[in-house]
């Protein structure tokens, strides 16, 4: 238990510094510290995904890919995919998903990525 705590502490501080380009604030608790602009959710979620043995992690945040490459080897690592990449992969693998199945999710998640949304629609409708 103490070993896990130390391992998490080391990972967290190193990941925080790598993503934010500055050290974790002195005197703050890594378990309770919160700041919306510092990718804390990505840091914590990726660690938990690895501890749970997950092979895939879905995120539209580039910081997730950066952290996964930096902290998890290719052999024992986590593959980070965006929602767009997952939908494209589903189509390539010929799953039974249709545009009707993914339209609402894709439209809501990709409001600011109209180009990707249009590509998905073209891929699934044609």
C-alpha cells in the first residue's frame, strides 16, 4: 500500500511537470488539489486506467497522448484514442454501427470540430 502511494506520488509529480512545464505547487496535496487548466483529470485518469489494466483510454485532450507515450511503454502501455478515431476504427472494422447510432453522440462531442463531423458522416452514410 505504501509502495503504491509512493509510486503514484512520483508519477503524479513528474506527469504534472511534464504537462504543465512547472513543478507541482509546494505544500499542496496531490489528492485534493484542483485547477481546471492543469490537466489533472488526464493525469489521474491515465494512472487509474493503467492500474486497472485497461488497454484503451478515450480522450480528446492531446495531453493524454503525451502522458501515455511518456509514462507507459508500448508493450505495457495504454492506447489513447479520440472519439473521432474510435468511430473511424469501428467503421474500418466493419462493426454494425450506423450513422443513426452515432449521430447524436458525434454531433454533441464534435461541435467545434465540424470538419471531423462531416468526415464521419461521409464515411458512415456513403
